[in-house]
C-alpha cells in the first residue's frame, strides 16, 4: 500500500452522538438480535462499515510477515508499511510515537513480528492493522545482522572487484574445504573426475554447521592455503538460512578475503548468497558449479591446445615467410650487389676536391707573393717617411732639452742647498727634549735600581732555586743560600734562624 494519512475520527458514522449507540440507546447488534426471527433487514453502507469496524477492532493478534513496502514521510503521524507471506499481504500502520520506542529500521524483505489490532477507515472502506509493538523475527533478525555486517565489510573494501584475485589459466591442484560427509564433496569429486581428471584434489574436512563451524572453517582455509594447491573451493550443500549462517560469520569472511590463493565459493543452492560469497574471488551458485569453474574441462583444454598449436604454427609460418620476404628485399639492394656502392660518391668527391686543391694552392701562393711584395714596398716607403718625421722632432726636442736642462739643474741645486741647511738646523735641536727626558729617567732608574742599593752596603739573599728570600720562614737550618753584594755573590749555609722582635 502507499502511505496515506487517515483521520483520527475514522470509522465514525450513523450519528454516534449517544456513545456509539444509535437507535435510542440500542446497538446495532441489539437491533439485529430483535430482528433475528424477522425478515432480513437491509443495512446502509455506514451501518455495515460500523458493524465491521467494531468487530475488527476487538481482534488483538500477533502477526509475522515479511516487509514488502514502507513509507515514513515527514509530517505524517504514522509509519505505513505492508507485511506479506507467500499468499497474502496485510497493510499496516504504526503511530510514530510508538514506532520511535523500537530500534528497528525497515528494509525490504526483513521478517518482523507485530502485535496490535485491526482498524477500519469507514469513509474510504479501507482496513489497516494498527501495530502497537514490533520486533524482528526469526530469519529476518538474522538477515538484518547479516545485512549490517555486509555493509560494514563493503565499506572496508572487502567486496571491491578490484581486490579480487584472478583465477589461474591452468589449475593442477585444488583444495576443497567442506564437510567430508556432506553431499557437496561428492558433487565436487564427481564433477572434477568427469570434466578434469588431471586435477589433484585435497579434501580439507571441516564441520559446516553449528557453533564450532566458523572456527573450523577458518582453520581449514589455513590448511588449504599452506598446501601447494592452485585454487581453494569453499563449498557446502543446501540448507536453511540458519544452516548457512557459519558462512555469514565475520571471521570466516575476513579469512576468505585474506587468502593469498584464489577462493571459489559454492554455498547452498542457486538463490542462496552469503557474505563469504560476496568477498570470495569467484562466487558460484552450487558446489558443482564451483568445481566446474575451478578447472578447465579436459575436452575444452584439448580444444584450446589444438587451437593454440594451430595459432602458434600459423604465427611461426607467417613469421618465417615475412622474414624470407624481408631478407629477399634486403639482398636485392645495391649495397649487397656492388661492394663499392657506399664509397662511390665519397671517392668521386675526394678526386674532385684533390683536383681543386691542386689548382688552388699555386694560385694562392702566387697571389700571396704579389701581395707580400706590395706590402713590403708600402712598409718601406711608410717607414722612411715616419723616420724622417721623428728624426726632425727628435732633434727639436734635444735642442729644447739642452737649453732647459742647465737652468733646471741650477734651480734644483739652489733649492737642495737651502733644504739641507734647514734640515741640519732642525736636526741639531730635534733630540734636545728627548735627551733631557732620558737623563731624568736614567737618574730616577739609578735611584730605584737594586744595584745602587747594594753599593750603599745592602745585600740580596737568594734560596737554592734563585728566588729572593724575604722572610725567615722561607729557609730552615742547613739550607744553602746565596748572598748578592755590590761586587759579587757569597754562598752560605744557614746555621740558625731567629725571629727579630721589632717594637712599634
């Protein structure tokens, strides 16, 4: 059904101002009972709809079905949807205030259980089931969890076709991960024996149902991946949706996606589709189809080999014929018929250049000789003129220099004599101040000199290391000392050390 907004007064009619009891306080059922033994009474449409509405609203049931339509438009007071089974469909509504209390997101095909009662909109003659509570039911709950997991893995890119590995062109060994007692393993073995008898099959037996199945399937995939197989088949026969749940397990799906070898799945029947199918490198509808996809039919392989042999033969023949034609074309070229073909033009150019050179060199020499004689005559004439000009100028300069030189020398001598006398005068007084200062400093230095003190009868005492002794604490008895007087040194030995008391 499409979403419609029904009035809150739906189903009222027949003038129900007396609490829903027309006919002066009598209900329609009372009227009908009184007339039970009388002739049938014809009712109006409103009366019939009222009768139906009252009886329908008294029915409270729990219904299970699959969601086929859903409408939740902004501004509507209710959520409208339809549930169905194999034969029937039931239009439903649920007030948004009730729907908000349940953490349910409708999706096409999900199985739900709703509890409520029927309602009839008399003005339009439409019936709805008004749901008061709702929850996911059975397989629908499982499908919802599987759908959410599928969305999660899809966002991570595990279902991206770009990451799926291509199957090998030729398969020699196949590992089959399945139940060793199921029908699927026999279907695979029978199919490979019939179509591809050259294939070696490894059977990795694991449980495919129950709580331990996901862990066992992951371990089986590890064993298969560690073998030297070319392709891994993950298969099982048909079953209920709950039976196939191990192949919707997140651990199994991630293990299938992480396998380094191509994984082909054949789980259940044609319509069944698990998360393992979605992340596998190739999904087949049945175990038999998976076996057919894993290895090439021996007849097809034979045909392919024949075709490849034919193509290779044709290609080789074409290559040989092409090379023959190429060799014939190359051998027909003048280069391979005339050994002088490459050098003919160069030899001719060389002869012509030699002839031109033989003519050009004598002509160039004769021309250069004539030009050389002309340049020599010109240079001789020019040199004579230049020499005559410079000789006259040189004589004139020599005469002028002879006249100017004595007077210049005389003036320079006079200036030199004056400067010499001035320098002598200045030089004689230049050291007077320095000499006087030096005499004063020498006198002061002599007064301060230790030698001057020694000349007045004083002495300086040194220890054995040459250090001046200034205290009796610096020597001990029997130490060697040296005494400096005005005219020399006296080596002594300390006999006694005594401290002198000086009164202040």
